[in-house]
C-alpha cells in the first residue's frame, strides 16, 4: 500500500472512529520567497518576521509533543526550500510529509516526502504572472522520477483556459499527476481572480470529462470534483473540518486560523481541495457502513 493510500485510510479512521484531531500540521517555514506572484495569498497577509531556524524547529517539536495525533506535515512558505535544514529535520518527526514549493530551486533527493510544485498554467501564463522567465527551469526541476513530484495548479479567472494544454504537456514528463484547486479569495482584496459558481461548475464538468483521457493523472477524484460544485461546496466549507483537523503555523510559529490561508480567507468561496477530500472520505465510509449494516440485519 502506498503512503497516500495509507494516509487516506488513517484519515478515514480518524474522522469516523474518533481518533483525535488534529492530525495534520502546516508550517510556514519562512516568510521569504525568491518569487513574487501576483496572486500570492501569503504576501497579501504581511508576514514581516520569522523565527530563527532553531526556534521554529523547537516550536514544531512542541506541537508534535502536544498533539501526538499529528501524522502529516506540510512544509510551506514563502519558499520552504530556502530553509532546507528546517524541512529536513522537521520531516523526521512525521510519517507523511509534503513540501509545497515553487520549483525554482533544485529539489533535494528526499524520498520520504511528496513535492507539490506550483505550476498554475502553461509557460505563457506562468511567466506573465510571475514576471520571470523561469518556466523551463521549474519544469526541468520537477521532471524527476527518483522522487515523488506532483504539480499543483490553482485555477482562477485568468488561467483556466490552460487546463488541457497543461495536462497534455506535463503528461509527457515524469511527474505523478496534477492536482487542481480553485482560487480562494482573500477578504478585502479585489483581485478579480475568483471563478464564479457557474464557471467553477463548468470547469469541473470539463475536468470530469478529461479524466476519461487522463485518468488518475488528474489527481482529484471524480467524487471530490463533484463535491466542489456549487450545490455542495458551501455546505462543506461553512463548517470546515480543516479548522479542527490541522494546526497551521505562521513564520513566527503562531497558530494561523482558520487554516493555512489565514484569517482573511473567504471560506464561503473556498476552492482548496482539502475540505472536499475529507468530506469525500466520510461519504464513502457512510456508504460502506450502510451496506455492512444492511448485510448484518437482512
Ligand atoms: S512562489 Fe508561492 S510563496 Fe512565492 S510568491 Fe509565488 S505564490 Fe507566493
Ligand atoms: S479557507 Fe477553505 S480550507 Fe480554509 S478554513 Fe476556510 S473553508 Fe476551510
């Protein structure tokens, strides 16, 4: 059984059979990034200071001690690979790890984690948004089969036209697949990137169709995509389980609420895949339990 399946099973048991939350940690490893993307939620929230590497690691160890139920850590930023030592040491504390990186730096040969490289569109869109000609370099860094690399694409008003070209291009590389989220707006910032519900529904239908060609290379399952649609999304995010399931630390080691996006996240329009992943596991388990119960009593 691979690690992500094991993690999924653990999530299921945790959610349904009362294993204690929180079970995930997200750490803003640094407040620095070598890029300045226009849509970046991180720099929109003004993280001026950061703990020293030693103090941040100390904080992570304290959290692990306080919440032994945490089994998964996401190392985010800023750009977490600017502080490789923190990530390398911190990862030893958890069985499952994910490094969320912009891919502009060479990826270390760490086999015990998944690298989620942010690529929000094909070369033209990507370089326009970042204002840097680095797409080919990122692709070269991500195109590895000695480590586990996924691409993370956050869909917004300006990049959704890229979906098919992105899939076509990256399918020829060694990455494992592409994960699609939708852009979550930050309250008070009018950047016009949020896809309205009608647009989101239309894109989801398209992704479901594309799964017939690309299968699991599109990492979002069909059931998760359906939950992200307008008719079910708000119900899930209005009482988002992520608030209980994850501890998120800012670069000063302070807890960020309600989630990694920070206190200005507009939950009513959330497009982050995580709450839907958890909901999807719960629904599956409810169906399984129904059939087991039926079998027992008929
Ligand atoms: S690479 Fe990530 S952290 Fe850096 S500016 Fe872009 S979105 Fe923000
Ligand atoms: S922004 Fe999304 S993931 Fe974060 S707490 Fe709100 S609904 Fe949950």
